[in-house]
């Protein structure tokens, strides 16, 4: 019997986006909104740590509404790694799943080796590791669930690095905001130096590079375990691997966060010495080391590094970016191998609303040694006082806060809504007649259709809303958003870069979801990305039912797993006509819903416009119907549409 997936108390806190003490309070206080809903009991205790059934915890969160994570059901699988899972083994299996695109659950050891031989015939990444490993169903199932719960390979790797396995290794990482800020600084270096750069990472928190822009990784050549591990990480982050001589320049990212005293400044000095004319370096470390005043040997070592005059930009970052010491601030240095300067830019970003694009622009200006442009955050500082023992970044450098004003034109809202509400809507009719004789109703489950090769199941992909582009042309659809107009579209280049392996729909695919209640629709256009937890059901030509009939059957279900849902086996010749009729009904319903939404918007716009004094109603309409018009407008009556009686006459 398969081992149930479990979560620890810390996992539950991470799943619900709350603190660990909050989960302890939930266990003690079982009364929620006047109801008694006890916290799920632990199912086991391992190494004195209680473990709770994952599905029971998800159901409890859904029933109580507690927590701050509306997507806890999607995030739960990624947090429930098997107890004795090895991080490197999971990394290897994840790389195999991404390379092959095949579901690993159910594979034997020989089957995994066959997949590895197909995707890594030269044994550069994972073949020897797969050959030495015996398949374990729990690990294979976890990797499949991890992929489905993630936004893509890069996000899956990030979840693998930040979950229980990382806690078991007693390591503490950096907040996501730290990675985004460093990425903005590196982007400024790339804009200044040009394309064709490679990224070389050293020091602590090397996983920081996983979330950075798409540089080629400059890795040492070799076939040892570390080189192979880095190649697998490069694959999962969709990176190219290059040798130093094969790139136009090298961006060096050195993290000294968490290093011992003396080791941190030694790494900073080595990074500065390795810079060539086409290179640049970004150093991430504690603000106490890179920004504040030092004394003794530390001050002399830092001054020795700064005497190379390579420093062009230094910034103090906000607190909370280092999870092991959230009250301490981090800082970044930017050093250039192509310039020497006695003046550099400094910025204190603590307490400001950071715009990363403006930060990138400031870094570009600092690398250019520009004095003829405005800086959003940075100001000049002289090197001489720092070499004499002064601070690098004085505290309190603040950026001006920029505000924007936005007005709403209620008249335009009224006019836009009436374009839908004022046009006539034709009815929808279906001609039917009695069928001769009686037939025996035959039904088959979706699981049976899949086993018979008449139905294919395709998983959706988790989509990050930050990648949305209102002007994008790639639709993102879900079972709850049939038209894909829920505000999430992707630019084609972004879709290929971030979701190149995502499954796209084909015309006639049924997009469905099981929870919170079964729902489905047919994508008539195709080419869309399906957002998890929605999935795709693709019927073959031999299927005994059409896509619109299948979607209608799913929408009538109350609950249950999709494989158990039964569909009727239609008589020969009826599948096409029935599907055409159901498609027409779907179009009719969509138009009705559009008009209902327009009527509600019209009501809201009239209330807001009249209350604000920007709209007045013209009651002189011969039909007696009030119409919205701008105050004082000489032409206040909208275009009239003939009634059905007028058209008939």
C-alpha cells in the first residue's frame, strides 16, 4: 500500500502562509466561526516530529478558510516530500522528467534507465545516476506532483530547494525579493556591457542564480559530481553552459552572506582581482560589511580591495531579505573591470518603495560614470573618505516618492455598457423529433475511455501572474475562465521563455477541473496555455461522444474523481448533431452572460456618475426611457435601435 503524503507543522505554516505559532494556536482552538472543526490528528511521529496527512490538512484549510494562501491545494504536493527522500536523487529525477516530458509514476527501474539513455546518451547529466538508483514509487509520484504544482522547471527546482529537504540540511536561504533585486542589478550590468555575457557564481547561496535572467553559466569543465549537479541545475533553469573564452564577458556574482569573518572580504577581493576589461561583478553581503564603518583588520582589508578603484555602485538593501537574520540589512556592490574611478554612486534603499527598473537604470548610469543624467536612487560619493575609514553608504539617502493621479470617465463607461444592452438579442431554437423505437442506454467512465485509447489526459501548467501582459496574444485559460479573458494573457516571447514546455490546447480540447466543483468548457480556438489545477481532456476520433457533450456531462457532476465520471455512448450519427447543438447553446449562454455583465456595469456607472455630478439623465426620450448624457452636452440622446415590431414593419 502506498505511503500517505504527510506534512509537518512547519510545512503547514508554509502552506498556509502563516507563522509556526499560528498553526499551534489552530490546534488548540478548534472552534471556527461558531462550528467545532478539530484540527487533523497526527498520523505518525518521526524523530519526535509530528506528521499530518496532507489531504486531511488541505480539506481542513478549505473548510475553515484559515490561512493566507488561496492556492494551498496546489502548493501542498510540493511540500510533502517522502520522509527518506534524498535531495540529489529528486534533483536528478526532476531533470529526467523535464527532459523526457514523460510521467514518472508507474515506471520501473529499467524504464527509467531507458528514458535516461534516450535523453542523455552521452551521460553528461544523469544517466549514470539513474542506472545506480532503484525506482521507488513514492519518489516518482512526488516528482510528478511537484512538476504539476509548479510554474515550470525553474519554479519546481526552487520549491525543491526551499522545502523540508532544505530545512533538514540546516540551511537558510534568501527571500525572493533578494533574488529579484540582484537580478535588477545584474540587468543593469548587461545593458551596459552588451549581450553575450556569461554568469559565474561563487560563495554562498548559489541557488540565487536560479532566479536570475537567462545568462549562460560559466562552469568549469569536468565530469565530477559537482559539475554534473551544476549541469542539471542549468537544465532546470533552462541555462546554457559556456567556458570563459566562449563568452563576450563574464558577470561575476559573489555572495558572501553567512561567511565567517575574514572569509567574506577575501572572496570580495578575489572577485575584484578576477575582473578583466569586459567584465563586471556584483557582490551581495551584509550591509555591516559592505556599507558601514569598519575597524581593525576588517577596515584595512576592505580598503585594500577598494583601492583598485573598481567600485562604481553600492546600495544598502531593505531588511528581511536574509531569512537567517531578518533584522539585518544586506547590501550590493557593483564593480567594473573596464574603469577606474575615485567617485562612485551610493543609495540607501531601506524604507523606499523600490522600482527595480529604475534601480537597473541607476546601475547603468553608474557603470557609464555618467554625470549628465538624473538618478532615481543614487548620489555621488568620494572614495578618499572611505579609504580613510569612513562609511561606504551613509544611512538615510532617500528617493522621492512619485505619485500618479487617475480619473474615471463615467460617461464613457455608460456609453460602453449601452453598446451591449441596447442591441437586440435573437432567440435560440433547436428542432427535434421523436426517435423511432427504444434503445438501451450504455455508459462508460472516462477512465475506461482513457484505457481504450479514446481519451487523453494532459496536465495544465501553473502560471505566474507577474508574467501577464495585457497586450499579449497567448491566451491563458482555465475551467473557470472559458474565454481566457480573466485578465491573464502572455506575450509570445514570454510564453516561450517561461512556459516553453507547457501543454497547449488544440481546437476541440475540453478544459476541466475537479475542484472546488466539477466544471468544463471546450476550447474552440486552440493554442492556449491551461492554468493548473485545470487539465485537458482530448478525445480521439473513435470516441463515442463529442467534446461539447463531454463538457456538458462534466458540468452536471457534483463531485468525485474525473476517471469515475460516466458519459453516455451515443448512437451512431448522433454525436456530430448533438455537439453542434450544444455548441450553439454555449454561444447563446456566453452572449447572455456578456449582456448581464454589461447591464450591471451600466447600473454601477449610472450610480457613480450621477453621484459625482458627471452624468445627468435625459428624461425627454419619447419612449420614456431615461438615457445617460454628459452634463451640459447639447447632444445627449444615444443612437436608437429599432424594435422588433419596427423591423417587421
